[in-house]
C-alpha cells in the first residue's frame, strides 16, 4: 500500500471507525437492499428555491426520507450503493464458505467463515494475541525495541511510524523505500494538541478507553491507568513532532532522500539496521524519509521514556489493532469509544457487513473475479471508455480556451493530459494470492498473514520496475482516484452503476453523474498537488512563473471561499485541506458540462427539450446534486472537517454550482441570489 495519499473521489465512513463490534445473533442480512436509481424525482424538494439553496432543492426530500441507519455514521447515495455491493458480495462469500467450487473460492470462503465465527472468538478471548503480548513483555532493553517493532509491523500491528514503497517523485520509473510518520491512535495530531474544550474532553474519554482496554487484558485498575498515561504521553510527543496534514499536500515537503547513515543520524538511539534486516532490506542504500523532523522527535521519545512506558505503548498498539477481532468485551469497548463517542454511531455494525468488507480488503482481487463476472457486463466497460474519451476532449478544449494561461504552459498541460492512462472496471491480470495462507479457524492469524502478504508485496517492489497495470482499489469499491506518479485515473466496477452511471438513462444525467466523476479525477492532475507533477509523473515545475502566479491566485480564491462554509455549529471546512478536492469538483462540473453540450449537439437534442419537466441542463445539475445527498452525524462532521480532504455533501453541491454561471442560467436565477454570488472562483 502506498503511504502517500492518492487523490480519490471520497473516503467511505469506514475509513476511521474500523473494527467495530457486533451483537450476538445478528449474523445474516434480513433483506436485499434496493438498487439506487439515477435522477430520483422523489428526492427533490419543490418547496425549496434552487437559486437560494440548490442542495435543499435536489436532496431535500431524500434527506427527510433517509435517516441515518443506526449502524452508520453517515448515510448518502454512496452508502446506498456500497451497501448494496457489499450485500451482493456477501452472497458470494456465504456460498463460497458453505460450498466452494474452486481453490480460490475455498480460500476466500475460509477467510470469511473464520471472521464470522463469533463463538470461537468469544471462547478464545485474548488468546490469539498472547504470542505478541509475550514478545512485548520480554523487552528488557531499549536496544531491542527495533526488533520488536519490526516483528509487529510484519503482522500488521502499527506503532511509531510506517514503512512501505513508493514511486520516486523525481523519477517515476523507480520504486523506492518510503518511511513516514505514524504512531497516533486519534485521527489527527490536532486531537492531541488543541486546547479547546471539545478536544480536551475527547482526550479524557480516550484516556479512559485505553485504561479499560488494559484492564480487559488483565491489569489492575491502577496499573492500567498508569499504562494509559504513558500511551498518552508518547502519542502526544509524537503528535508534536508530526507534520500537519495541510503541509503534507505539497510534495516537496515530504521528499527527503537519505542514506541509512543519515537516517541513523536522525534517530541514533534506534536500531534501524536491525529493523531493516528483519524486513529483508539489509542492502537498502537510500530511502525517502517523508518527515525528517518526526524521526528526530522519535529519538527524543525513546530517550525520554522508560522501557516500561515504551512497552505500554507497544502493548496498546497490539490490543488496539486487534480489538475488532477479539471477544465481545474488547469489541464492545472498542465500539464505545471509536464508533459511538468519536463518530456518533448508535449501534454496532452487523458482523456479516464487517466480515464482507474485511474479506474484500484482504482478498479483493480473488473475491472480485467472481463479483465482476456476475455484476459488470463488458458493454459497461466499452461505454465507459467512450465517456472517458469525451471528457478528455472537453478538458483539452477547456485548457485551450483559458485566457490566463500562456501557450507554453498550455502545451505542457496538453502533453500531460495526452499521457493520462485510464483504468476501468478491474485489472487485466489478477493478483496471485498463492503465498497467502488462510486458516478457517484462525481469524486473527489470517489478518496478520494478510498484512504480511501485502507488506512483502510493497517492500519487494523496491528497486524493481514499476508495474503500471496494478490496481490499488478492489473491483466492488465505490470510489475513483487519480495517482500523480502514475498519471492515471482509476474507476473500479463498483462505482459504474446508478446513481453514477445508468446506460438506460438520458446523457444529461450520466454526464452529471459519472461524467463529473471522470472530470473530477482528471482535474486532480491539475490541482494544487497534481499540477506539480508532469506528464511522466515526476515533480517538475512545468509552469511559467507568471502562469503559476495566476493559478495560485485562483486556488487562493477557493481556499477563502471554502473556509467560509460551516459543517457543524462553530466548525467550518478547512479550505487548504480540501483545496485539491474542491478544485476537482469545480473542474469536473465545468468539463462534464462541455462534454454534454457536444453530445447533445451531435445527437440533435434541443436544449429546451424536457424529460420529467426538466431541460437537459437542469437534469445535469440535479443528477450531479443528487450524488451527494447525505445525512451525517454531528461528531462525524466535526471529525471529517479535521481529517477529510473532501468537503461535505452540501458544499460539494452548493460550493460548486455557485461558481458556475451555467447553473444560474439553467434555473433562471438572478445575480445576487445565494447560488449566484457577485464574486465567485474558478480555476479550471
Ligand atoms: Zn478527488
């Protein structure tokens, strides 16, 4: 897995609150979820004025009629689709667990069955993690810490920092070692450092949670409280040394090629040679140390803390990482803090949902082969390829017509666009899982072996040629992304369905749906981050200084604009954190609209023709708006404002349409109405 973030369409609600608990006896779905539809007339609230609050117009009735299910923290059209994909996947997994027909089905069927075995988990209690706890207990000297951390990282247990591989951002043909900050349990460093009342309260609740988990491991209350205090102290120190999320958006800030000796210079009291040797990387000469200052801080932490305190921190990482797979008391306590307190979730997620998603994460390209055969017709792939070409042509037109960009920069931008690679549906060749051993009676072991399998896949890439055909997302995933080093756009089969894409509906709705999604991913190639990479996927300034100044002026406008949008009382969006996504949303809506106009002209469709009482332009904007209908729990809105580079649904709609004058024309709005402000922003 890449450590550096890719620009994706969204983060699903499971991103943070993984490993939730389940109730006994809830292990089967009761009914098949209904398939979402594109352009939902019943979602529209005609009492709202589209020129005043377009989101309320497009989604008002949907929001009223779709309260958040008790086992969710956010409920939107994305979730409708991903829940349905998950259900269909569940049917495949259940069949494979009961009566596998192929060796691959036997493998993922066993993985799923092991996860579903609640009785076994409850019987075993803490036993599955005993070997790791013993390893931690055996630590006598700080000099042995690196060997212990290496062993745990190899089993998927986090702590302190992360190591993987990445493409060299200055030479995208090379794969290099990638070492990044880590070691925090709360979602962001701000949770440790902010002095406001809300943050202080969360820290108190977190401390109580860590204490309870140590008690569940068998420690006395007093001992557990002392251990939790050490965990908090170490994580707070690591948070202070961590780079802020916003600063990591600039690729220059996280690129520092260093020799192993230089790394040892940052953290002299840590056994890097031992750590690397345990990861079969003894011959490694250099790597990218993303945040050198963090590794200086790590040294300070190791020096300042006692062996016992460091052991408490590592032990915490063992139980926290595995809590979702242990017996009921661990599940419940983990749910109470991370899902209920932090995210506002009311009820535990049913086991079948967690096990389906977990099997997809671990064996996605095994499970996906059967899923795609059943759910993704070849015609869908052909149509999608045509749509992508139409959007590429529209973006090319858009670039050519920009009045603020010189011909020299335009030529470079066009070169980059022409070099885009499109990945649609699923990979040409499937991942080989033969080295991943799955046991039907060992859930915790399966997860650890899966983590090791993925870690080796990542670390074994170092020094090897880049495999351009590899996929990062599994086929049933409802998401899309752009990878700046690969300069590719990716659309898994999971998203190529209603409400995003329906080959039976009029083009206006499809362009407002998957068309904008395609345009969004393409625009990522030209947002604050992507625009620093060239056609070959290398960080290089291909802009003239004057053009770059003009670009910055326009992105600054968006930063200010989105800083002003509120998502919960007293909590606004962070315009810098969400800049890339907002640029992509705005660009996507412009480009897909141009592509739609070309198609309508070619088809001879009059612009004033109506379906369901709406013109093509109106259907386009409503189709777009309805992608983002959602209800979100307040706690989750607050957490996302600090961590999610995507704006909330309301602002993904209203923030974007108010920057696009074609929207005002489509709904006959007047300048000065909220959706047609006198001042608006535009980058692409
Ligand atoms: Zn995106």
